[in-house]
C-alpha cells in the first residue's frame, strides 16, 4: 500500500498506520504492492516504488500503476537482501534520459564459503547501478559501486540519497553478525583497531554520478574505498535525509537490542559501532577506544535514542 500522510507518501504492506494526532489524516494512494521498500518522486503524483523480493521498480502515476515494471533484476532475497534503495537525478530542466540510481543485492556464484564463519547462507554482494529512464523503462545499467560479497544476509542498509551537491549518498550496513570477531567481517570503519582496511561497509559513502570519489582527497584517507566515506561506525539503517532549511544530513540507525538512534551526520562522523551504541556516557565502553583515522573521524552521541528497539525506517523533513 502507498499512503499519503501530512504531505508525505510512504509504503505499507497490508494496513494503515495508527494515527495518534487528530490533525493528521491518511489517504491510500495505491494497494497491491509486494514488500515495498523505498520510493522516489519523479513529480508530485509520479512515484517510483521498489519491491524488495521481486527485484522490480514500479511506477505509479496519479494512483495508477504502469502495465509492467520499469526494470526487473534477479536479486538475492534472503533476509534483508533484495531491491533496497533508489535515488533520482535532480535536474533543473526537463530532459530525457533521466538518471535513476538503484541499490540492490545480487547473488554471487563465484565465491567459496571456506574462509568464512557463517556457512549457512549463499554469498551475495550489494551494488549501486545507474540507469537511464526512457520510454517508461530503465535501460543502460552502469555499475557505480560493487561492495564485498559475504554469506551474511543481514545489515545491508541500502538507503540512497541525492544531495543538492548532485552527489550520491549511500548508507551501507555492516553486513556482518554482531557477535563476530572474524577479521574478514570487522574493519577499522567498524571501530575495530585490529580490523581489516575499509571495504565499503559500515558507513555512509559519497560518490559522483559517474561512480567516482567526490574529491581528490578523502575525508578519512586517500586510499580507495576509504576515500568514499562520508561517515562510518554504522551498524545498519533504513533512513537518511537532508534538512531542507539547514542542509544538514541526518540518519536513523538500527542497533542491536536497544538504543536505535537518530544522528546528526557531519563529514567524518563516527556513529560508534561496534564499540558504542546509544549515549556513550551510559555505557562501560569508552570513546577513546574508537578508531579516529588520525583525528579525521569524530564521534558524536545521537540526538535521539529509543530505549527499546523500534527499527526507525525513515527520516523525512
């Protein structure tokens, strides 16, 4: 279901949300989607919606779905894998083709499980592709980002966001079990001092619309893919947005068991995972155990924390 609430449209599976504010009303825009994950607007009444396990991008105009999907990819669907994120090129003029960016998980049949702890799942990797929107189809896929392949099927993240700087911001989860101490899972961007080098997981990455680093020198370092990181120390998240008044970036983070967060994200922001979750002074761990990349990375406490796990889905302004 697509529902409209207080000028924001959001996807639901089977039922309307519970409304506690009498000034807010809900209007159903469309029913019949299969496991919708994210969506993006081409125009006020023109919406692209992702179906996680179908690997489809659907288009809904004025409440009517297109006769077929704009694209269908053969995505891996186990647990949190699938068709996960979308961003639309923000063009000042009307032009075709228009770029659409997708984040999804593809199965990897060329990997072996021998070097990994978790052997129960098949290997898969997350990707960002750029498509051209033409004649109601997404065509000419161009690979922007290929993240490492793992058998672990959770914590994929998948949020894509187009900034006013025309860069693509990508929230990537840790793609690793919380209990693992295996070096192939734990990296320095997950605050493991003895972990492996950055590999694109556990942070917010920023790239150009051609899939390149945005600057000659990275925020945390100059080696690829460390030079793509805008923020790090992130376990998983489903929401990210810019404040339209200040231009500041915010994200929602899903943490283990408790302490789901809303974070104010600045360049070099360290969210603290796996050492700190929630408010740092309430925990036994200390902030000086965190990886700071020679002082370029800076930890900040979240601006809001839930005591119980809620799984915040989005941060819309």
